[in-house]
């Protein structure tokens, strides 16, 4: 029996409405002089970028820090070329600090930029030739680039996770850098910046957070620390995700979901082992550009039914967190009820049970099977090809029928 575990939440966390106003002072405390803001065009159009940039305009150059550039050409899945372009721009403007404002793609792009600047890389793909680079302390060293993240979605929790997911366009593969210093020095959870998130995006990012928490809870390497984070994340998502989807202006629900997202990824990162739902979501997302949270939402109950032995040891805890009363039932009954409750939640927030909006040919479906088997997430929990096919058929067959 192995007792070694690692739980290292390095990021400082500030939460509450208008906490974005603290950002210049926080950068000053980190020693930053020249800040590059990274975001995307959608958030520019929504006015979020302007709200954050305005804070720096109220700060005199004598006091600092200075906002020296804004990079907005970040696309879905933190594409490696976006990382490379942003790193080139950071060098061109002489940035010594990074401010990431956005969802998982933006936050992961900023992590990739930080890593590239620290390592002197011109192409981030050089760091991940095999799909995964794992660097642990003490070999991994502190990256002295002040870094603040402001999430505008409640799903990935990328602001605090030691994982950067970068899409390799050439290989059509989601690759990973795991390093305890790649996450932000400070995370600012300002619910005001999430109120404009559309209901559907709110829904599938919330299901991403739920998947993080459930896979962490079921992990063979889970600890009391990761269980505590995972269970509270599940409770918060149960209580507040439907409210956030129904009423995007519900600040309480928005803030609780930001914290649930953070708790979920914290549990996931430090219990990281068997993640079959993410395994499928990575492969299908890379091949068909299905949003990550949506892929998780579709696969979560199907995978739980197909591999019950992974979830049964924690079935009682999961059921309690989902609001299901035990009444002396066995683990099998509790797991079945939990899976049904997850499907009910998914229905309540308006998400599909299949990939009908992403129809694929038989040839494309056949290609998903080796893609799932070779995804970096499959290393810790390899699945037989027959099981991979059976799980895929549960969601893709429906898409073909509906098409």
C-alpha cells in the first residue's frame, strides 16, 4: 500500500464582486512592471476585456504596473500556435507579467506562454513531443513571471491547477504539461465577470467541474484532502448550477460555481490517476472540436455505468453529496441512483445525452477507438478496445440515428 500523496495548492485566491479592482495592487506585490493581458475576441465583444483594462488606466505609471499589451487571438482548446503567437507578442512588448482573463482556453494559453518564456521556447510543441510532460518538485523550479488569472467560466478551474492542456493541431491531440509552478500566483474569482456567460456554456462548463470532482472522488489515489474538495464541489454544483443556468445574473450562484470549479480541479489534480471520462472527452474533443465540458457531460453517466467497479467504493459518499438518502441501500443501488441524478441534472440544464449535433461517419467513429486508447489520459487506466467501442456507440449511435 502506497501512502505517499501530494497536495500543493500554491495559488492565492481572492473571491467576491469587483475583486478585479485588486489586480494592479496584486501585481505590484508580485514585483510586476509590464503586464500583458491575454483574453479572446468573444470577451472583447462582451466588454469584459475593457472592464479589466480600465483598472490599469486608473493606475498612474509612477505607481505601476503598466498594461503594455492585450493579446486576443486565442482560439478554442488553447491551440499551440496561439501559445506561440502570444509568446512572441509578449517578448515584443517586453512583458514581464501575465494576466489571463477568460475560460479554460485562455487560462491554459497563458500557462503555455509562461512556460515558453521561462524555458526560452519558440514552439511550445517542443516541450510536449509525446503528448505529456510531467515535471515534479524539486526538479521543477519556480517560474519568476508574475501571473494572475481571472476565470470567466466555472468549469476548468485552470486558474489553480498545475496542468496546462495545449492542443497540437498537427497531431490533432490534446497534450498536457504538468508542473507545480505553471498555475497562476493569484486567482481572482470575480462573479461579475461571469454574468454574461450564455446558459448553454454555463451548463457544460459546470458539468466539466462536476466531472473533475467525480473522477477525483473515484480515483484510486484519492486522499481525505482531495475527497473533501471533491465532495464540496459536488454539493455546490448540485445546489447552484441549475440556478446559474436559469438566471445568469444570480451573483451568489455564479460565485459558488466559481468556487466549485476551483475545488473540483484541485481534487482532480492531486488525485490524478484513473480519468476515463476525460480520456473520452479529450479524444472526441480533439477529433471533432466538441467543447470539453459538453463532451464530459455526455460521457459521464455512460462511463460510470460501463465501469461501475471504479465508482462503487465511494458510491455512498457520492450519493450523499448528490442529495440522495441512503436508507440502508447497497452501493450498487446508490451508484445507479447517482447516475440517474446526474442525468436529471444534465436534462434540467438543457444539455444533450448524445452527439447529435456532431454527426460522424462510420469511418470517423472507428478512428475514435485508437484515439481514446492512445490519449495520454489512458496511461493510468487503459481500457479494452471493445469497451471503448461500446461506450462510444452509446452516444454516437444516437447521433447517427437522429441525423
